[in-house]
């Protein structure tokens, strides 16, 4: 071999090593970003009710505030995803969203009234919706040509949720009910910093097929049924997201025990994310969604009727692996496969805005009206079970074959 040939071979080998190292670094940064993003949810979702209760709000006001906040998830995702898809600058949209989220959320410390806090949380949520759809698309594109799966990156979000849920739960036993807000501001600042190090994979210019509305795909039967079932699932989560921590406190569990209960559910997610791709390949989208949503209905019923028993709570939290973990992994997979590439961000946005936004807002409001300071806990969780059952049964409208072979026309 000539000297030049040997030099070229060494150069190619070095480039391959550098490329592999760069890819590993990029995936590591994405994992950290998921850790912080869902870690923030681990601070806010379980404990926002306790923070608001500490500020003197009634259960009805807490439900209303949750609903108004969640409504911001209807408009925000489509707006941000449209910009991301049309400009091809998903990373820029994500960074801007993170920065504005930190700024607006910090104002929570200076508001005490219902409408002041609603404005602060609503604006925060509007900007917060810029983050996840873009992060999901960047991650799916980043793992496309690697041996790493989406689930292996996404599971670090669950780890972050566990760590911060348990940590803040313990802190609530020591410090004031304002603790979740102070922790959230710190985590959100770190999240923004982490996005500055993300390098999105090189993409070609936006496809010409991106011209047109996402709704021409969203109204097709497989996607419409998927969205309706997802919305029913999120409606059913209203009682859990808004009042689980208060429910546990009323049943005389400590803040640390509540944190462990929540962390247990998310720990189960970690395991399911590791095998999600294998499960999807073996059982398909329709079957996994049906079983997961149906078992979620059972989860809410036993929570309503048997929450006095420690092991019932443990078992119901283990079902969270299906209620959230598997349904989310399956949903991201379905959207990525069903829609053309140029519509991926907007597809994720429709999923988040309709299911989590509209469905979540309705679920939060309804749970708040029913809860009545905990006296109607049974009725609230039974209602949640009913909506989960409706979501599972709605999948029967679309056959397994239709959903498995579905590709937007």
C-alpha cells in the first residue's frame, strides 16, 4: 500500500471514530435534556396542587387553574410546530421556548391572586409547548442511523422524573409548600442551558409536500380514532394529575411516601421504554393502545375503591408503565410512521394540543369540580375510569389491520 493510500485509510478511520464519538455526545446531551424536561414535570405535576393548596385555593379553584393552564397546550404546539416544520429550525424554536418558559415561570413568585398565577402559569405553558414536539423529532432523527432506540433516550426523562419527584417530596416534609416552584425555576434554567449544546442532525430543506394543512392527514380514520382515544386517556388523568398528592395526604401518607409512589410509577416506565420497540414490532400499535388504556381504567377504579390499602396503590402505580410510558412510545411511533416527514412536528403538535391540551383541560376542570376538598374522591376516580374505558372502546371503530397498515394518503 502506498504512503498516500495508508494516509487516506487512517484519515477515513479517524473520521469514522470522530463521527461515532460526536453521535454518542449528541445522544448523551439529548438524554440529559429529557432528564431535565421530565424532571421538571416530576416537580410540578404531582406537587402543583399542594403549592396552590398552600396558597389557600379551594379544590374547585385548583381544578379551574389546572384547566386554564392546560388550555395553553391547545394553541401552543401547533403554532410552534408550524414554525419548526416550515423553517426547518426545530432546535431554534426549542431554545426560544425554553428561554421564555424560564422567564415567565419565575413570575409565579410575585403573584398571589388566582388570575395572576393563572396568567403566569398559562404563559409558561404556552412557551413550554415549544419544547417537546421539537425534542421528539430531533431525537427520532438522531437515532435513525444508530443502534440506539428512541426508548433508550426517552427513558432518561423517566429517571429525571423519579429523582426530582422523590427529592421534592422529601423537601416538602422539611420546607414550605413553595418548594416545588423554587425547584422548578432551577431545573428550567438548566434545561435551557442543555438545549444550547444540542446539535440537530443535518436535514435537507423542507419538503415541498409540507405545503398544506396538517388536518388533511389528521382527519383520516386511523389518526382521528387514535387522537380521540388519546384525548379520553388524558381526560381520565385529570384526577391523578390534579389531586393524587392531596389524596395521599388525606389518606395520611407522608410527602416522601407520596414521592416514592409517583416515582414507582415512573420507574416502571423506564423498563417499558427499554422494550417498547420490541413490543410494538410484536403486538402492533392497536393492541398495545387498547390494552394500555383499558388497564388504565382499571387503575383508576381500584384507586377510587381501595386506596386505603398500601399494596393497591403500589400495583396501580405499576400500571403507569402502560398508562403513560407505553402509550406515549406507541403514539410517537404511530405519528412518525403515519405522517410524511415534513409533517412530523405538526403531527406531534396535534397529538399534544388535542389529547394533552383539550383532553387534559377538560379532565382537570371536571376533576376539580368533583373533588370537593376530597369528599368526592371516589366519584372523581370512578369518572376517570369511565373515560379511560370509553377511550379503549373507541379503538374498536378502527380495526387493528387498518391502524397497523395505516399510512397517510
